[in-house]
C-alpha cells in the first residue's frame, strides 16, 4: 500500500491511543476536514465538505464574498424512519478541490506569482433523495396508524382488565 510505504516511519510509539511519533513523516500539509485522493485519482484532487464545513479555520483564506459554511446547507445527512429503518431523506454533499501553487514559469503568467492555496474549490455536489408525499402517506398508513391502533387496544385491554377486576372484587364481597 502506497500510504504505508510512504509513511512507514510514522510509528505508534506510545501506550496512549491515537498518539503517534510523527518525527519521521514527510507529510507537512495536513488539514482537518480535507481528504486527499491523489493516489487514487492520479491527480492532486482533495475532497471536503462544501464551503469547507467543519474544516480547519486556516482554510478561511478565501475572498470574503465566498459563502461561509452552514450546517443546514453543507452537512451530509440521513433521515431514517425508526420502526422500519426506511430511508426518508438522504443527502451526501461533497466538494472537489485542487491545490493552487505558483509555477514560477513565464509561460503561464497568471500562475507565476499566485498565492499558494492548499485546496481551491472546483465544484461541489449534493447527491440526494427525498421521499415524496404519496410514499409518506403510504408509510403512515402501513406503520404509524397500526401502531397507534395497537397502543389504543393495549391500553383499552388494561383498562377493561382493571374494571373486570373491580367488578369481580365487588361480587365477592
């Protein structure tokens, strides 16, 4: 595995979980909230949540006009109906980024003296599915209504048993 070969000097050197001796590592640009897929894509592609939601604050080096991360717009979520386990809503949101580095080449003048940015947003995707009202009503009819009817019947039987117990006790006296 490439990651293991490249970082074989990153050894667990402690009895404390998640504590590693990284003095032998050559990785110098790690950022929370970013996932490099360079080895898989054979290109310097970095994945993140849209607008760098839940990423390092040091990534906030973009223009002030760029949208700020917000949980309601940028987080991935999965809403599941608890009784059946059926997925009601699911949205996987991801942003594709690439690093921008100065080339120092006269042939590409606009990249010659550009400020280095570890992850420049290229595009973001929202892959999702939402259940429609017809299917919500169908689930409600097949699951929710019978469960409510079952609860009503259960407590009705308990009440009937209590009344019969009282009637039986009164008849014995």
